[in-house]
C-alpha cells in the first residue's frame, strides 16, 4: 500500500484492514521549493464502514489513493528531477497497537515531452476518480434538525435511492460506530445520526459525504436547525451553504 500511496502523491490518511491487523496510515508530504499543492486533504474517494470487531469506524480497505494535485512553477527547465518526500506513520493493531514510521522518496524526471501514464497505477487512478464525491446536484436540498442526543439529516434527492450512509467531514460530531437508521420516502432520504459525546458547541453546518446504496457519493453541507428556530434564520443558513 505504501508504494501505491507514494506513487499517487498521497495526502491525508487512509485505513487498511489486512488479515489479522489494522493499519492506520498518516502521511505528511513535502516537495522541492516552488511546487504548490492542491486543496488541503487532497481528493479523497468515498469511504466505507469498517467493522472488524471490536473496532467500528470508516475508511478504506486494500490499495487506496488519496490524491493531491501538484502544480509546478512556471518555466521549469527540463533535465534533472523533482523529488517528493513523505513521512508515513503507521499504527499496526491486533491485540495491541505498535506505532511505526518510515520516510519514503519519489523522484520524477523533468522533461518537455508529456510523460506516459504508468500502466501499473492507471486502473487505480481511474477507479479512485470514479469514487470521488460529486457536488450536490441541482434541485437537491439538505437540512439537519438538532434534537437531544441526535441529528436528523434530511435530503431531498428527487430520485428513489436504495439506501444511504453519512460520513462526517470532521471528527467528534457524530458517533461513527453508531447505527444510522434510514427512512426512504418518495425521493426523500432521512438519517438519524447519534451525536458524539465529545460534541460541546452547537453546529451551524454538518458537512460530509452521503454514500447511496448503489455506491455513488455526494458531498453534503447542510444547515443545522434547532427546534423553534425562526424562519428567517433558516433562510439565512440555506443561502450561506
């Protein structure tokens, strides 16, 4: 997995579940001066729930690319190499957890002619791009009702879905391991999300990825509404989405 992540200029974190162990990877990247990286966290494919007892969380299995766009400086001369470095921190868990750390380097040649895609990784890149969450389609709408101990996420999809699972963008907002009872009714999706015990401040928005039953993923940013909120405040939050 390390080779695949480095070859993809990985960023962020990934989770793999090999037989008999859990490996949590945290990757920090660096490149030569003048190069710029893309958005923080890179481009992450839709995750999935992982339930190896006694752990329940969400992440990835097998080989995964957490892609980060890299923008070279203008007028970069041909010849030489561009070097990318990554510090890979692993937490290998079975009955106990053992931390490991490794420094890896990827050197790419600088040339005028476009490089050919490496067939070893092309299929993985194509699969990853297919799994990237899409923006919420026009005509969809999402709101969150805050209740004691839980959020009710309602999505007006306009299409009949077979199921849905919500993965939060930020930690400690909902309990990742808790079940998410779902109700599907005439193009509307409603999920009950148990609040995290670590959630102290009220949320203005709940952000994350909604993965449908057929595997397609949609990025969600839904305003959080408390019972008794005024109609004016509800309209203002929807406009700021």
